[in-house]
């Protein structure tokens, strides 16, 4: 199995631009999580899906952030408009039905100038 | 928001020594997990201990859990330079869906 696949690996954009991060979970996994990691705030859970349905988005910082999971094999996290304080590493993780451990992607390093 | 705190924030030891990291959490949990993160990489699961367990071993790893104190510790025995990484504890809420991470401990093992 290829594991959780995230793209792009690095993203550099200018303030005000729209940013879309992509994630392909492990095949057969039914839960998907988006985390953000910064030095100041550590690993924050932004949103998670179960069977493609958003269960808890209380960690999404602002309305500028949105996430979708149109099918079991794809999810996006969108920031519009982006701001410099959004600069962070964004991780996607998945786990299977009844599973307890998370499998992480390699992350997207986002820099908003 | 983060579930708990870890200490120490950073730990530097010599190869061959044991490393102990502690984690505290705030709410009732289903299980507690430890993950490792190498610089610039995603997190990798190390070990899981359920709320009804008190101790678990896996290779050079030993985890303890004290639910009355809402705390856990991770012991890495006979550390190696390759153990240099950040270590995070994570807890699943009693619903089993939501996994929240602590702030992490940065471990540096000197060869």
C-alpha cells in the first residue's frame, strides 16, 4: 500500500491567494483527519470525516478554511483567502473501521508570503 | 485545542541511556497512543495502551498509564542515535473518533 498521499509537498503563495491541499487516504480506511502543525501551537486537529461525512470541524480556525471529502479516496482542505499566519505544515491522516492508530501522510509545507 | 501536556519539552541523552517522557491529559479517554516524528516527516505510530491497561511493552519501548492521575509515560531503553526525533502522546476520546495530540518531547540522542 502506498500509504496516505498528500500533495503538494510544498506550497508557496502570496497573501490573498486561494490554496488547495489534497489528500488520498489509505484504501479501505473510512476516517480521515486534517491536522495543522506549528511551533507555537503544536499539532491541532482541524476537522475529521467518517465515511466521507464531516463529524467535527470545531478546530477549523476561520471561515476562510473549508474541507471536503467527495468520495472515500479523496479529500481537500482549502484556504481562501490565505494569510501569512496560515503558514504551517498541514497533515492528513487516516484510519480504518474499528482501527485505533492513525496513518499520516508526509504533510504539505505551506508558506504564505 | 490540545488534549494534554508533555514533559520534558526537550531531552538530550547519551547513546545507551534510557529516555523517559511523560504525558498528562485532561478528559476521559478510550486509549492513549505514542507517535514518533522525524524532522520534516509525518508521524508514525509506536504503541497503544487502552484505558483498562496499566503497562505495555514493545521491543525497547515501555508505556505506562495511570488513569487516576490522567498521565502516561514512555520509556525508551538503551537509546540509539537513530531514536533522535520528537515523540507525541495522543488520546482518543471515549467515542473513539477524535485523536488529540500533546505538545511533544524533542529527544536528542548523542552518539
